[in-house]
C-alpha cells in the first residue's frame, strides 16, 4: 500500500502538467459492464427531473451561494461573455455538482480541462459537450439519444453522475477516479491538470467583519 502511495506522490510531483486556457483534453471513458443495480441507480439519477434552482434552509446559506455565484461569474467572463448564459451555466453546475456530492470547483476544473467551457466540443474519440461524455453512456443509462449530450444540463448531469460513479468505484480516491474519467487511469497528467484548474475555481467566502 505504501509503495503505491509513494508512486502516486512521485507521479504527482514529477508529472504535473498545466494546460493553457485554450487547450482541451478529450474525455474517453471506457465502456465497462455495469451491474444491474448500478445501471438502475445511475439511470434514475440521470432521469430525475428537477430544475437547477437551489433551495436554502437559512438566509446565510443563500447569501453564501450568491457570493459564490458572483465571484464565479467574474472569473468565467472570459469564456462566456453573455451574463445570463454565464449565470445559467454556473447555477446548473452548482446544482448538478452538489446533487452528485461533488465540489463545484472540481466540476468546473473538469469542464475547463475537458472542453474549455465549449458547449458543442467533440473530441476525436467522439466525446461530447462540456464534460466530454462518451455517447455510449446515453445507451447504458440514458434514453439512447446521444444528441442530448449537447444540452447543457443533460451533459453536466451525465458528467457529474459518471464522475461520482468512478469516485465510488475508486473508494474516494480522486486521483484514480479522474484518471478513469479520462481513460488514463494511473497516469498523472490528467488528474494534475484538473487539480490545477480546480484551484482557479475554489472560493473562500470573505470573513465577517
């Protein structure tokens, strides 16, 4: 166990790769057999119909969300200049990531590395949309229509559910889950690129005076 950990630490230290903002790294999830229970659970998670409008138990929680939304909107302006489009994307990303139990900064980091926030990006492997979801997922857990992967919320939902699935398979090991998401499990380049991108989207609320 310790040798595997040391190897991973060496990969992270020696293989770090920062991708320029204009680059994209295509997702190439491998099609693997899914247990019926897993397929059913993922299908239900994809099919659940809920609008990406958050509800908060307290005023403080809502204010924290609005501060996050404002900060992220400023950071995303370079990629999405139209304010309403930008806010809709961020609201949906926050909703789908938290719904899947993922950190919004992580999901934004994945989107940056995978597609550089291009809604209609297509990789050489055929992966589609913001989170570069492979079309076979539409057949396995969706309605069989891969064109829907260009729909913003559909793509983000698929990507978040798939990443959550890989994280569960890897027992919480984000390094390995990201590698599996990209089809490069065990290599450092892709996880390092996502970890570097995630730092851009992390948000610490200002301290109360």
